[in-house]
């Protein structure tokens, strides 16, 4: 986060505002427990939050799935090659040790 110019009192004021906005009680005291909302109010809030969701399109989902599949195949080839190389090296060392 960029440092904002200003004097010490401005910085303290901004810190207090940020603390208040985050829901923390002033002075470091514990905040009183929130009052429970009714199930109807809760359902309305859930629906309101659900409307804010932006879903991916079918095309975006398809492209992302193809990219994941390509990366899995590339990773499989990489690990196969690495495992084969290490197996060959260890086998060669063991053959040298037994002769």
C-alpha cells in the first residue's frame, strides 16, 4: 500500500477511520455481539449477494478447461521424462557398483 503524505495527526485519523470501517471497536475493546437477523432478512441478503456474482460464459469455461488439460499433459510428459532420466541414472550407478 502506498504511503500517503501528511502529518502524524492525519495518519492517526486515517488509521482510526480504517479501524472503524473494518468493524473493530475503538480503543481495542471487544465489540458487542451483533444482533441476529431474521431468516427472511438473511435470505434477502443472500439473494442480493447472489445477484452480484458474475458467471463465466460457456466459451470462457471451455477455453479454461482446454488450457488445464494442456497443462496436465505437459506436466505428465515432464514428470515422465524426469522419472525416466533419474531411473536411468540410478540404474547405471547401481550397475557400476555391482561390477
